[in-house]
């Protein structure tokens, strides 16, 4: 009777799990099987990325992801310019230091997949790379057979409860922090820089299901890739 009374008191006080809290994955297979669908269901997210060797600790890239079924739109903004991938079309707003010339009044370049002009051919591989680079799973779901889960533990992050998963993919370490909705709030990837120096890329995800927009630039400010002059 005493146990029943205590439980009733806890329920009356509202001490129950949050209604949107879900069962978190336990195994690697559960994690990589379920996470892509959870992200698609959430629909949108904003992200901020930085590298461990950035001495000023400022974000190196900010952006947003937006799912429309299986199609993923990506928007990124960095010192290297602004890029939007939407409906299979790549849009670039180049930094002023880029040594190319655009038609008067145009600030964006549109590149269609498979186009053979010089500018588009140099960007073709980016169509797939953008998704793999900024999606929280980092392509691990497509390579699940080569991935090993080495650690799963509760790890507070910025004062919030999260669960951290450490995965090894062919010697590269990935760490994913999931919130109580089983959605990523941080991803870290250990890798080697071009000079061989070890670095860690950290990407923080926020505002899942919010109003993050991935939209094409204004048509009157956009030229085709074949119009770019070198």
C-alpha cells in the first residue's frame, strides 16, 4: 500500500517522463537503422560547426538541413561562401576573392548535376558530399557493416541529459550525442588535417522541427554555371 501511495504522489506531482521522450537505441544496428527516419520525421534542423584547431574558437560553418521525404536540402555559410543544395540543384554565392566573373547583377551560380561546363564539373561531386558532410550520421548508416559501436553512456551536455555513442569506422572515431527524443545535438569526428595534424570537427544541432529554411536564391540574382567566366 505504501508503494502505491508513493507512486500516486509522484504521478500527481507530474514526475513522469516527458511526453516526447523515446526509448534510445541500445545497439549500433538500432542507432543507424532508426536515426535517419527520426531526422526525416523532425523535418528541419540548424547547425553550427567548428574545428579544434581554430584558435579563435569561432564557428567555421553555420547552416540548416531540411528533409522532404528522402530528399535533403542543405544550406551552408562560411568564409568560403554560401552554398545551397535544393532539389538536386547546387547554388553558390562566391566570396569576393574568387577569381571568376559573373554577368552583371548576378551574385549566385546555379549548377545542375551532370553539366559539363568548367564551373559545374568542378562542383558535381559536391552534390553528394554536402549531404554526407552535414547529415548527423555522416554516412555511417550506409556503411553500417563497417561500423563498430565502442561506447554508449549518459553524458550531460550543456546542462541537458544526453546519451553519447562512440563509433569506429575504419579507424575514424565518431561521437554522437542524442537528446531524449533520440535526435542528435552534437557530432564529433576525429580525423587528420591535410598536413597530418589530428583535428576534431564538432557540429552542434539545434531547433529540430523548427522554422529552418533551405530556399533557392532569387532567380534574378542567379546565373547558370555556363555563364561563369574565368
